[in-house]
């Protein structure tokens, strides 16, 4: 089941400053601000929603098709993703702009000064899905994740026009997009994935009631943080609720939602029921919580199935076992 993951591809440059930004800021001179901070630590992390999801699916044995726009500086990142099972042949390379970049400095008070450079991501609107579908023998599902807004709108409309089922995953763009954009992105989706706050923000931005949103999508997948995930949909008599899998330790929650999506879509691609697909996603999400960085975890089949059994029981783990092919035993 070929699945395309369209959305952001970026690198994160994370710096730490030993001190307090507030000590260097003069409130009545902020209109003339000109300060610099000496960072003592730099971490460069691979990221971007689409790349994170594709990486997670690749670790479970899938061959997701990554769709996005990058710069000439993407070579090392491409190699990393390809080594982890991601099809990068449909990634567009800009001739003039760098790969999107998030640069953030954090002080001792956990205050942050950050800048996001969209760069090549702004050219994702030039990508057409039809040649991608032709190259891979057809697309059974396309996830449209946060990206250049025009790219998101184009991918969504093309899915409608060509009859390709799509997953609406607007996430970060919900805060910035207007009602017209959000309505365009979710109407007719086979799956709408949001967290609980985003679910309410979707209703506020679109002007649609929760019931009306339900009527416009096939299934709604709502992540609930520590309370797990809830799935409602067209042929479900009762909502499906899946508890969160227990993590061994908590390191960094960044990218947890992306890992859930990777596991959930792996289940869908393998024809697993919705409950088991959500359990698979919830289990993979814990691997991100336990590491610093969105693509720094490793998945071994034996340990993964052992943890699935502990979290959701032997029957569920047994059903999932035949549908994952982790890159490590």
C-alpha cells in the first residue's frame, strides 16, 4: 500500500545559553534592541513533520514516499532517511534556497529566542502528486501535513480530484491559517488527525460544529497526551479509546505526535484494525519520549513486541507482529 507523506522537511539548530536573556534586555529600549548571546552548546537535529513520520514508518518496515521541498544542503539528510527505508526520489530540490531551518537558543530560565526559516519549503507548492503516483504504481493514501500553505491546499485538492484518500494533518498551520484554508484542508479527508486542543481550534477556525466536522471526514483521530487517543468515525458504533503506552523514562516529548502518526499509518497500510493501528502508533511514540531528538531512536522487533504485550496484551501484540518488519531484530 504506497503511502505518500507530504509536509515539512527541516533541520533544527538548538543552542543553550548559560544565563538569562532578561538580564540583557532593557524594556524601554526594545525598539533599539541589538544584543548577542554566547551559546555554550549546539545540537543539530534532523526534523520536519513529514520527514519524522516517514522515518518512523521506515523503522517499522514500510517504504513511505516522502514529498517535500529541500535545498542543495539536503544530501546528508537524504542519505540518512534512505538508509532508514524512506523513498526520497520525489523530494524536490530547490536551486536557490536552503532546506528549512529552525534556530533556537534557550537560556537557564528555559526562555527561548527562535527563528524559523522556511527556505525551500516555500517551493513545495510546485510539486504535483500525479507523477509521483505514476512512478510508484499508484498512491493508496496521502498524508498532507504542515507545509507551505499553498502546497497543502494543492496536494489536498489533487487528492480530491484524483480520488486518492488523504489524511488531513494541519497541526502547526492551524494557528496561522484562516478558516478558508482549514476548511479546504480537512473537507473530505479519510482521516483527520489532531490533538485535543487542535480539535477545538479546528472547530473555531472553520466555524463548523464538531458534529459537522465529523460528517465531512471519514475518521477523526484525536491524540489526548497522557490519556491516549480517541477515534470516532463513520462506521463506528462507539468511539475507540486507546490508552497511552508507558514510557521507560521521559527525555523529550518533541516529535511524539509524528511517531504516533508513523505507527498508526503503518497499521493502516498493513490492513490492521483501527484499534491495533492506534496501539502501534502509541507504542512507537514512547520511543521518541525516551530520546532527545525526533529521529534518534532505534526499534528492535523483539523488544518492541515485548513492550506491546505489556501495554496492550498478547492478543494485540500477536496480531501486530505479522505486520511490522523492524530494521533491527
